[in-house]
């Protein structure tokens, strides 16, 4: 039986050492995106990682190709290609708070630590060693599996866009850059920028400035506002009620002619806004309760507060809340705002389910904003939902391989709000490498990967490659 041969192969301590050594080589290269240079479209870091990975693949006996320094290609054989496995070699910056050097892979108690051990250098090695296992074990395949080594997943995926603009898609594709068992639905995006402008006024009290958020796909952890014509003593008593309800923390200080209000929330990914504390929405709660003069900025603050009340992360007040059984609920993150004496601009990030269309989503939102004199200025288009049928041969085969080595019964594919590497690839799914319940601390300090999990993933991938390329 193939499955037992594969198990025995990866249970050999030599494979464990091979896995750790391969991951260590890749983690040793700081492959954060930099400025483009000749021969290095994403900077020298990703280019060096590409060289090192292709060297590793060649040492293992595979035919490799550096595709214009955008991606690397590693082929199982020279037969027609049936499967693309998409991994990436670039990483996000290390940030602070590491207990070890982020660019030295350290093993401790069966755990690997280092930037990229889980995202995505460890999974790349699991896929590579799976290809080697198919060859070493002589599993019968009549088609090629191509491992595509990307170098720009974290900064916009220009790498695979370049490749697929010149080369055909494979009949089947998976990326080991997310979660097991299988992600088959990725919601669409609707992220409009909207705003209004008005004439300067001398009316008091008024909100004269507001800023909040730093990136569209992050729940804003901070927001601040300036209000002319009021004192801290007028504002502070309104804060505790909002603090108790939201968990946000306000700091109110007097300034010349008015008061400054700072709101601290908590960031989270836009696809799971309930995990964060939206500082912009919390600050709007306080601002809308102030005794402000009748003027444009007051009307806008009131309108925004009505349309984006704190805690409404589903677009209910905006009139775009919806869900369907297959892809789940629409989620909304009010992400960015800048307001001055003469206008404002803001942006939200909504992840939309299959049932969302131009009329019930973008159209409904534009109509709601219009009631407050606010117009969509940019980004009013909705992007497609990526969906691969749950009963497709690819999804069914991958789930079977997952069940074989995990003992899980009736594993179900999952729908997510985020986008993975295969969002724009027809028929592509995300498959591993994180097992349910394991926190890899991706993009954070002390990123980790379990060696046992990587070896388990390699077994699953080996069986998957053998079955898909049979
Ligand atoms: Zn990744």
C-alpha cells in the first residue's frame, strides 16, 4: 500500500533531519521585499532566496528553472503537467519581540522558530520533500507536478501574475500557504473609498480634524480627533459608557481652543473584524454624542455614526448585510478615515459572500451614503468570490489524503474571508500546512512550525501528488 510506504519513508529519522536542514537553509535568507534591481524584481532578498531554493531543488535531483527571477520552477518529471503546487519564498519583515534570531532557524522541543518557518518556507520544503518521496518510492505517475516557488506573495503576488500572464494554468493547483483541511471558497472584496467636501466654517463647537487606521485590511487600532470649542471636561464624561461597551480606551486632553481625543482599540485582520476593537467606530460614538454646532462636519460625523455604529461588523446599518450557506456572512471593517476643515475621505474593507451583487451590495451602499451627501470616489467595484466546488475531484482527493494520515473522518472544506495565493487561479485551492488548533504565529514574533506537522504534511502531499498525477 502506497500510504504505508509513504508513512515509513517520512518516519525515518533521516527525513526529519533532511526537513530541518532544508527549512534552515531557506530561513537563513532574509527575503523581505525590497526595491527592484536588475535581475531582482522584488529586491535582493527574495532573489537570494530564489537562488538558494533552486540550488536545493537541483541538489535533490530535480530539473529547475529560474523564470525571469519572478518565480522558480521545480518539476517532478518531464511528462505533461497536471498539478501546480504554489509556495512562496518571500517573508514579511521580522518586527520586534523575538526570543531568537529570526533569520536563524532554531529547533527546540520539536518546534522550529524563525521568520518563514510556517509562512511559507516550511510548507515549501514539505512539498519539495513530498515530490522527492514520490520519486524515491517509485510511486507510479504519468503526469508532472510542478512546484512553483514564488517570491512576492506577501506584497501583491506580482510574481505569479507575471508567470501566469505567460504560461498556462495547470488542470489542478493547490497552495500549501494556509490551512488544512482544504479552503475552497474565498470571499470577494468590496473596498470603496468615499468622501465629501464642504466650505470652511467658524461654527463652534465643531470637529476640525480626525484620523484613524493605517491599512485597509487591518481593524484600526488607533484614531484621534480634535474638537474646537469644547473642553476636556465636556468630553471625558461621555467616554466611560463607550469604553465599557467596546473595550476601547480614550484619552482626552485640552489644547488651545479645544480638545484632543485619542482612542486606542485593537487591531485584527479585516476578514475577522470581530477579533478587533475598531477605534474609528468607537471614536465616532463619542463624537456623535457631543453638543456640536449645526455644520457640515457635524452632519458627516452623525451620518458616519449612523451608517457604521460600533460593533456592526456586518454592514447592517449600511444596508448591505447578507449571507449564504456556502460562503457565510458579509463582514465589514471601517478601516481608514481622514477628516479636515473642508472635507473627509474614508474607506472600508468588506468581504462579500457569493450572494452579494452590484445591486444588493455596491448599489445599496452608494444609496445609503448618498443620503448624507457622501459619494464613492474610488474602488467601487466588487471582486469575485473564488469558489471551487466541494465535490470536485481535486477537493475530494485532497480531503481523502488528509483523512488518511490524520484519522479525521468526514473532513469538510472551508470558506474564508481572506484571500490566498490561488484567489485568481481557476480551480485552485489552499491545502495546508497549518493543522486546526495550531497557532504558527504567522507574521508575528517567534513564528513557529512543528517538525512533526511538517512531516505529516509531507506524507499528505506525497499521497496527493501520487493520486493526482497517477
Ligand atoms: Zn504565505
